[in-house]
């Protein structure tokens, strides 16, 4: 009976040693996964900052584009207005000539 107990104890020791090794491996894997999560979290935070910067640039460019379109419309309107004034002045001169001819 004593030899059986010793054999069981040896089996238990062996199983305990295997269990300890597996627990250490599992803990090492857990630490590795924690480091990977921290690394990916850092990358995600960096990408979020880059995304926000890109959004800010897009907003700035959209504002500039809107301003340029507005300026173009204003300058086009000013050009059309100047052209209309010149046509009106020409018509007024022609009418003045006609009145002058009629008065002669």
C-alpha cells in the first residue's frame, strides 16, 4: 500500500509540475496579449488623431472652396454689372445723339 501511495504522489507531483508549466505559459500568453492590446490601443489613438487632423484639413479646404466660389460669383457679378453699365451708357449716348438730331 505504501508503494502505491508513493506512486500516486509521484503522479501527483508530475501532474502538478505540468499544471504549473501550463499556468506559467498561460500567464505569459496573457501578458503578451496585454502588450498587444496596449500596442493596438496606441495605434488606434494615433489613427484617431490623424483622422481628426484630416477632418480639420477637409473642413478648412471646404471653407476655402466656399470662399473662392463666393468670390468668383461676386467678381462675375461685378463683371456683368460693369458690362451692363457700359451697355446702358452706350444706349444713353445713342439716345442723346438721336435727341440732338431731332432738335436740329
